[in-house]
């Protein structure tokens, strides 16, 4: 890797828009670049779901102190454990319709038994934060400061005091994030603990969820990361552990998609992604039945229907023809602007579909218990 930040950013930005980009090494070197903001290293960014990584680090410190184990149950009589919450395998929906975060009724909202399949859930981390406060008797914001922010030297980082803080209530400066990356690079045992349990993510080959983080491959390089999106802010923290460095991109009012910017950065560092080719084939009529059904995605409803020789994905009066892309993937047979055309299908033991990615998450899997 060439030790520099490539120039892949827009030449002009709307008022108030900008970003901070930093490269950090295990030995403490920091190279940073500000785009569109004066001294963005001191600007406080909303980091959204990057809070989940900090929550996982807090849990790991308590585990090392002997105060909890990942097998601890959220409810004595229930099957949901800390490990399930940290790896998004608790069977919970993403959010609740009500604002209540009482642990017992929230766990009762499980759509299917834990440990069945990965699906990203903010609710799971919010419940984890509430459980930590119950167990320690300490407000989560204070607990995180004492166990993570202060030891890592993140002097300006803060968790807010909302019920959803553990899922997305983190604000910090670029300098704070540099401290976090450097601290993790110098703590291989703690980083390894976050990756001791991983769960494959449907629809994203090569992506696996660890404890509050994700592991993926970029060519021959292994990356450990978490992204965050909230309001008009988006960011990512990413480690390249085997090479001893990491990077962060923190943005506000960014006019281009964060992942597009990240792909251009990583192409400069690691090379272009290899081209992939998907072979689409007509789905035989006898295979239609396994996919037909209703799927709920939060406030939206999707339906897969079979008419004649064609399978259709239907929503709000629009019907999109489906074809086969792989044994576990369907694809929309017409182009979708700014959206992937393939749909990963979750199949039960009888070979019937019970969920779709990326059109849904556990919110889309209510039909499993039917």
C-alpha cells in the first residue's frame, strides 16, 4: 500500500458539507485530510451505528473483568444471549413500533428463534444497552466513558443518554476516531475477541458479522469495519489488521454515497474489484411455489406471485419479473436504478423461502412462524 490519501473527492461541495479522512498505524502515525470543513479533525461528527463497535468493546472489557459472559441471557427464562445481540442473530426486528425498551416485552417481539440467521437489528443493541445499565447500575454513557473512551484517549467522544444510544448515539471528532483505530491496532487480543464468533451475512458473499463489527475481504486483504448512517451524516471506521493500519471517513451533508467514496479509496489502496458475471436463467414453473408468499419489510409489504410461466416481485401495484441468479438468489429481470437487481433468498429446511435480502431483514421474516 502507498501511504497516502488518494484524491477521489469532489472538487466542490454544498455549503456546510465536508469530510475528515484519516489513516492510522499501530505505531501512532496519523495522516489526515479535511475536505470542505475548516480543521475537521476537531469537528464533532455523528457516527450512528459505529456506536455498536464501542458497545461491543464495553462488553468485552466487562467480560475480561469477569462481570459477564457472552452466554449470559437477557432474560433468565429466555434464549436470547449477549452473543446473539452482538452478532445480530437474536431473531429480533430492527425496531419496535412502540418507544418502549422494556427488556421482557421487547424480547417477546422475536420473529423466530435466536441463532437461526443474521439480520441487522438496532433494537438488539438498544436492549443490550438497557441490560448493561441494569446489571452495572451505571448509566451507559458513564460506563462507556470509563471503560472505552478514557482508556483509548477519546477525550471528545460521547454517548448520548437516549434509550437507543448503544445502537447509534455516538458523537466524536476525527482525532477521537484515530485514537480508537490506533488503540485497536495495538490491542490484537481485544480485536481477536470481537472476531472469535462470526456469522455470515446473507446477500453479501465474503461478509461476516463479528461482535459489533464486520469482517470482509477486499481481494487478498482482510478488513474489519463498521459503518454508521444517521440524519445527514455517514461514516466508516476500518482496520487492516494484518498490515497494521486502518482508516476512517467521517462525513456530513456528503453529496455522494459513502460506499461509492469508500470503493474509490480502496481501489487506490488495494486495486479494483474483480469483475463478476451473474448468469440469469428462467425459473422453471415447478420451482415457483417455494418462493410464493407475503413478505413484510417494516411499513412496506412485498409479495412474490406466480402467473403463467413467470415469477413476479410485487409492491404497491408494481410487478417485477424474477429469474434465477444462483440456487439461493433470484434477480429482477429488468434494471433497477441505483439498486442491486439480485435478491438473496433465505430457505428453510424444506427448501421454502422465508425471507429476502436486501429487500428485507428480520422485519421481512414474519412468515417463518406463520
